[in-house]
């Protein structure tokens, strides 16, 4: 988590840093800070809370330096406070550092430095870094610029954990050093100026030419030059990539929040995901996935590994793969998978889903699968992100930038893409052609069906008004509808702070029904005609105990319920793409009723780059 920004050039750094931090705030918003070099002295200003709090400090306008680093924090070590905010300096204020990641051996390093009379002001893991750089700098025989570079390289050799770092020094006021290990960092190349950022969109309005740093590549940056080195201080060559993205997609476009904009964009994002990959008359083409029949025939298990909402997309994809490809699928949270010894052979195919492509647990799980010789496929929304560089194959969702912390359009695009991949595999394997043709037609109709669902949101808004003060809300469904219940429940929790549980409808009576009492809300998803009667019985069981019901369905219902949201009929396997939308909107409107910050819920960050 945490967002990092840097600038070195001919203009004042402060406005550029603040602009970048505002764009990176989705990565964490516990505190923010910047440091610039003013007349060979490092000046640091930081504050608890949002970037706005930092920018409100009057003194910040006096910063005139043309080199600077900035940070927006998601607290790991040390509570959110001004003192724990980045940048952190060494005891002499000669080196200043911003850091995204976790230094796992920071206590040992702190002891090492304390025994050499270094003092610590904060509770962070980061503060050891500028002090170690100072220590290594003081003890180096090098001279000139190499001395600065070597001190940073030597420091990184002492660090265990993950980091993206920017370092400036008052002794080298025209240079900045940046490096990454298991945390993202990109460098934007300008004319007589260079930009550094945790992600591309934050600096895309300044430049289109990007160097994507790999682990333990060190960049020595001045305003008109960038040199790259490896850990052995050997110069390495890197090419920049020209990235074209529509920056307007990172604006709110008149919507009050990114989340509402992104919910409403789903027809477009799903259309982009489909692209020209499927058509009703020809075989599916996934140009980046060059998999042949001989190989696919050897696959006897598919793992789908991801976190949070991306994992929920995986849960939905399991029955799609199993019914079309007839290969068993296991879905697992990356944070669990990475720390056990999963049975993976060369006949196991592992799919990793990550909107950001930077989720630490997902990257680690991918590395584990690769180490066991499994073929790996990354599904990501962010071009060039870490998982896409690690995996054997990458397929992009093309959903467009997702800014709101609560994932919406990325989720629906992930399901659609997974369905397309399942179809692609089944076609290669010559399996289930009738099922596939029906499914393809319904996938092609999804964009217009999404528009249909989004047409009338008044009933959802009114229901949100009715229930926003509740303490517990339940979500139930059977089969694929249960996977949507889980996602609906997560959406509600993360942006409304209402406790919620998702259960397979048939499981309620095995315990959770004890929690159902008068006026508790139960949200139910009903899209499987074959299970309709069973599911209705489960709903009646909670109604009998006094529950209020909010039902999302594409079936004809004879019974009366408190609120019924009808969605268009579609193939059962992809019904989650439609049925989740009312749940996204319900969570959104409840959060708005409560007056909460929908896009930046407390304690969360968009990209979880620490484990
Ligand atoms: O970027 P990723 O898809 O890897 O992110 C995974 C989760 O952190 C993410 O889906 C999270 O659960 C969202 N806040 C859900 O809305």
C-alpha cells in the first residue's frame, strides 16, 4: 500500500507532488508528506490524514525546490500520526526517504543503529532506511555520485522485506535514487524533468514515456538523465515504453464518486473486455494466450488464486470452467495458498487474478506456483503490473482504470474474461459446443443487459434509506448465486461498515438462522430456475422469523417480498455479472445515506502491496 511520488526538473516540485499524491491517495490515506531540497537543505512537511490536510499547511507554499519526494501512507508499523508520516530523514537530515512496503528485519536493524548512537523518532520500520544510508555513506571509501549510489545499494542489501524507495540527499541536491523490491515503482521520462510514481496514471498527464523498474534495479536520476544499475553497481540498459491511456478515465466525469461512475461504466467496461475475443460465428481468440490442445489435454486441475473481490470472481468462474472444460477447479485466497504446500504438478494450471496486479499475496502465490513448475496465467487490469511480468501468460481485462477502493467494474470484467477463457479452453478441447454457443450469445448481450439493470435504481435507493441504520445484514444464495452473495456482503462491509455475512441458503438452518430476528434484512439472489423452489423455501424460513427481504432475481416469483429487483434473463453461468449490480448499488446508497466517504473507506487501500 502507500503511494509514492517524485519529481526532479526545472519546475517547482511541490504542486507536482501534491497533484500526484491526490491521484495516489487510493493507495492509503492515513497521512501524507513531502520533502524538497531548498538551498542544499532538506525541508520536510507532513501531516496526519488526507493529502488535503497536508496541502492546507501554509508553510508548504514556501517550498520552492525543484527536486522532491512525496508519500501517502497506509499505516503498517506505527499508528497514523504526523511523526510516523513519510518522508523520514536520518539523524543529520542529509538523507530523506519515502517507502512503500514493509522492512521485516527493522527491529534488528534498529538495534544495530542504536548501538551506533542513532536515535529514532517514529515507530515506523522505514526510519531505519535513511539512517542506514547515512551509516553506509559515512563508512564508504567511494567519492562523488558513486558514494551516494553505493550507500543506497549497500543499505538495500541489509533490508529484508518489500520496498519501493525514493531517496534524496542534501549532499547530492541534483540527484534522486529510486529502487524497488516487491513493491511497484515507475519512472516517467520528460524533457529536462523526470517523474517517479507508484503507478502510471498518477503521472500520465505529465509524460507518456515510462521505465518500469524490476526488482533491485537502481535508478540514478537527474533532471536530464536516468542511469540504471544492478546490485553489483554495473550499469544496465533499459528501454522505456510509450503508454497511451485515456486520462479522462481517471476523472469523475460529473459523478459524485468514482464508485458510482465505475458502477455505471460496467456496460462499457464489459464491452471492452469482450472486445473481438468472441463472436457467435467463429472460434474464440485470446491473442495473448498461446495454449495448444496437447498441453491443455494434460491439465488435470486448475487453481484460481486471488484476494478479495478478485477471488470472488474466481469463485464464480469455478462452475464455468468445470461445466465447460470438465476440469476440476480449486479457488483459494492467495494469502492462504502461499503459506501451505499446495499440490501442484506440471499438470496443474494456475490462474492469478488481480485488478491492480500488485497485490503482495497474489504475487507471492504466483512465484510459488512457478517454482513448482506450474504454467501460470495472470489476469489483470493494469498493463505492465507486477503479476503480468511474473506470469507465463497475461490476459488483460481492459476495464479501464478503477479508482474507488471498492472494486466493481473490475469484478464484472474479471468474470466475463474468465468465462471467455473457459470457452477458449473448451473449444480447444472440443467440449460442450452447444453450451458454448448459447453462452457466447449471452455474453455478447451482457453490455445491453447491464444498461437495463442500471436504468432504474430508485427502488434500491429507497431500500437503502430504509435499512442504512441496521447493524447486521445477511446475504444468501445457492450455487453461483452464493458467490454473488459473498461479493455483495463484502461490498456492504467495506463501504458502509455494517456487519454482514454471506451464507449458502441451505446452510442457514445449520446455525446462522439463530441470528435472524424481527426486522433483520436478508438479501437473496435467485437466478437458477432449477433451484428456485429450494431457495424460496429458505427465504420463507427467514421471513417466518421476521426478516425483511431484498431479492435480486431473473425468475418469476409468486410470493410477496419486501423488495424485488428484477434483472434480465441470461445464461445462469454469467448471471453474476448482472445480479451483482443491484448489490453494488445497495452498498453504495447505504454508504451515502450514512454520509461516509464511499471511495476511500476507513482502514482500506486500493492496492494491498503488503502482506
Ligand atoms: O488489485 P487486486 O484485484 O489484487 O485486489 C484484491 C483485493 O484487495 C480487492 O479486490 C479488495 O478486496 C477490494 N477492496 C474489494 O472491493
